C-alpha cells in the first residue's frame, strides 16, 4: 500500500496544535482535541502533545490532555516520557499532575527518576518518591 501525500492543510493544522501544546494554550488545544484531533497526536520525533506540554511546564495543559485520555506512558524517539520531561524542566505542578494520573517514575529511558538523579534535582526526587511536603 502506497501512502498518499498528506494534505498541506493537515500538516499546517498539526503544526498549530503542537505549537499550542508548547505554548500552554490549554483552552484552544482542548477545543481542537474535543473537535477530533487525536489526543495522542505524535510529531516526527515521537513527541506527543502531552510530552511537549510537560516539557514546557504547562500543568493546566497537561491536566486537560490527561482528562481527555492522553497516554502518559508514551515515550518519544529518545525514550523519554512526559514525566521525565517535566522533571528535567523542574515543573513541580506538571510532575504532580502526571504522578496523580499514574505516571511511572521508572518508565522510559532515561526515566524521570534517573533524570532527577543525573541532574541532582532533590526536590524532583522527593516528588517522585512521594516524600515532598507542601511548600
């Protein structure tokens, strides 16, 4: 089966949706997903909308995607999860949202836990271990 060329309008829409995830435009992104854009849409690097929102530290966007069924266990082409991305960026709110949704600190490679250890991020390690205190 040979693939037909992808409509340039579809490519433009996908680019716009990925930019919304990166930018934390929660309401607009949620509207696109509610209108039929796949919540687990993945770019050419394996990054999902959730991974991009997590990497850029947008806990509300992460929450909206999770509420719409985004798979927090997906890994990108480098083996990274949304949780590992959020840990790397030290986004406490995003890490908390992902953990509450059941994200595994030991999934992926490098995992969120390995990321926290490698970069010496004790606050992130405490969050992952469930030892963080409200600050």
